[in-house]
């Protein structure tokens, strides 16, 4: 049956609108992958240098992991989770962030027995049913780092520093401002929360609808609401600094001193509280120097209480995550270009069955030597093949026809000069390697494997 008569094809033709990605989801096309690959490479490199080990938690977890971990009064848990019942009647959620799942894994695999702190990094997709808009997606990628098992302000700064190093490697470190705050321990925060509720009580009518709801559930969030009236009130609200304990202040002071030691500029922002409930002490965000609070490129902080909430022993920890799409957007906005490693170097054109057969081995040999090679083996017209070679913008094409096969030769064509010459078939690989140059060969070394 031809496609014309196939009822499924007919139905698909009538079915409108055309199939497309759901709102907030997007394809990563090859051109963007050059950026993604580069960012991942830098992250892996910096992580390895500093002894972080990679971790991947499942995309689906039991909903409770996030309810407990992120906090059920947060926007993420209240409104933004992709939650559904599986066929076994269990409530499952697609991970909206990485930290809660990593704590679950730390407890589940008894990692407290490992030398502490345990240091992880991850590069993963995450899912939030957010309102799609510029820089805000429903599926987005983050890279993140977590240091679990020790509490010291130097570790908070180590986190900030590795983010800074990665931004620097990517040529964007000057485009972000580091905002920091200390929101104290659970204990000192309780008194502050009480003071905040007292302050806002009676002023509810001046708050936006969202903040009215959050007043008793999550009053800290009122401080970083972006609505004009709420911002005016937040300016007048009591400041946490009045409630910070001596230990909190000392911790914060050390963080600042370590940052200064490393030459990292920061802005103290006493309204920065972050959107997740698990933080204590240090919180920080990287803001776009031009657009400010909206669409922070990354953020994190200390979460000393989370492990216990997740059912483990009290275990201090600190970490952060960066949104890769937002980071790439910033790189592009600032004209940062990444090296493209995908350009094809050799196009092999052939005519006739015998030539095609010979080309199969030749293409393989060239690739093994590190030459990025393609051949249009599906095309039989010689003209069509050379047109394709032009489109791929290859510097050289190899041309093999019946005569060349018989003579044991092959043609090398310099595509930019339009000049061509014959070489012996058994010398062509060496000749191509010479033309491309050792430095431009695509050799990779995955490391030696041992088959035990
Ligand atoms: P977060 O601030 O929710 O923190 O997310 C970190 C970064 O992920 C954001 O700064 C942003 O760049 C990116 N991001 C978040 N939501 C979206 C979205 N809808 N579309 C595009 N990008 C987005 C966390 O996720 C914490 N787990 C970070 C952390 C790790 N704290 C401690 N350890």
C-alpha cells in the first residue's frame, strides 16, 4: 500500500494542528548542542579537578521525596510538579530539581559510611509546570554540585567558587552578580518568622493574592515577591539581621571573608530567601547583571536540616544548580561562540557498485584515523553527490569511479580551489591526514579498558 492510500497517513494529514512540542518543552537541535556539549565539558572538567563524582537520580520519584524535601508550601510543590498516579496506584513526580533526590539516594545507599564530605555533581533535565515564557521552561537542564556531610563556611564558598570558575571558562563571569544572604538556622528563623507574621497581620489587603495565601504558610517568601506593593511592604518589614544569632553572624562573616580572599565580588541582599524550603544559613543566587532578579541563572545554599526531614541522620550540606538554557542564552547574548567540532572534513563520492564497495572500507579507515568523513552512499548521481559535498562545506572530496578502481587510484579534489589530482589508493589515507593536519584530527581516548 502506498502512503497515499494508507488510512493512518490520510488521517494524520487531516489532523490539525501539526504535531509539535508541548508548551515549555523544546528540541535541542544540533547547533544548540554545540553549546550544550561545551558547557557539559567544562562542568565535567571542573568537577573532576575538584574531586566531585557524578550522580544521576531517576527522573521519576515517589511524590513524597519532593513534598518532604522541597516543602509543601512552596510554589514548586503547590503548583509546578508533574505528578500522576502510576498503574500501581502510587503517586509519582517528575523531578523538579536535583537536591531532594540526591538526599534520598544518600540515605538509601548508606553513604554516611563513605569518607565525608561526599561531593556530587549532576547534569540533568528537570520538569516544572511553570508558566512558559522567556527563559522559563517546563523541561530544562541544570548542572549542579552538592557537598554533603560537613558544615563549614569554606564549603559554601567552594560551591560558589566552582560556579564562578565555570562561568569564567565560558566567558560569562562578568555578566552575573553574586547575591548572598544568610537566613539563619531553623531556630533563629522561627523567631523572625513570628515577627514577620506580626508585621504583615492587618496589612493583608495591601498584599498580592499569592502573598496573602503565603503569609501563614511560608512568610519568608513575601520578602522576595516581585509585585510593587509587596516590595514596598518588604522594605518596611523587620530585617532578619535583627534576629540572626551570634553563630549565624559569625558563619556569614566567614563566608564573606572567604569570598574576599578568592576575589569574588558579592552583593549582600537581605531579601534573598530562595523558593525552596530546605535552606538554612547561606543562600545565594547568580543574577543577570542587566536584568536582575528575574530569571536568575543559578542559585543554591546550605541545607543542613534536609537530610533529617528526608528520614536520615542530621547531616549538613550545601550546593547549587545552574540553568543550562539560561546560561547558554547569556553566552549567545554576549556573542560567546563555542568551537564547533562537528564540521565534516572529507566527503567521499563514488560511481558504480565496485567503487561503492571500496568506499565502505576507505570511509571506515579515514574515520579511524580521526578524519570526520561522510559519503553519500545512497546517491547514485555524481552531480548530486558533489552538490552535497558543497553543502557540507568540506575542504576536500575524494572521488572514486570505475576507471580509478581499475587503476588503483583515487581523485582528491580541493573544494575551495576547484583543483584535483590523482593519488594511489593505498596512500590516500596518509595523504588526507597530512592535508587535514594532525592537530585537526578527531581522535579521542576513552581510556584503557580491562577485560577481567
Ligand atoms: P532553583 O533556583 O530552583 O534551585 O533552580 C536553579 C536554576 O535552575 C535557576 O537559577 C534557573 O537557572 C534554572 N531553572 C529553574 N527553573 C527553571 C525553568 N522553569 N526554566 C528554565 N530554567 C529554570 C534548585 O533547583 C536547587 N535544587 C539548587 C540547589 C542545589 N540548592 C542546593 N543544592
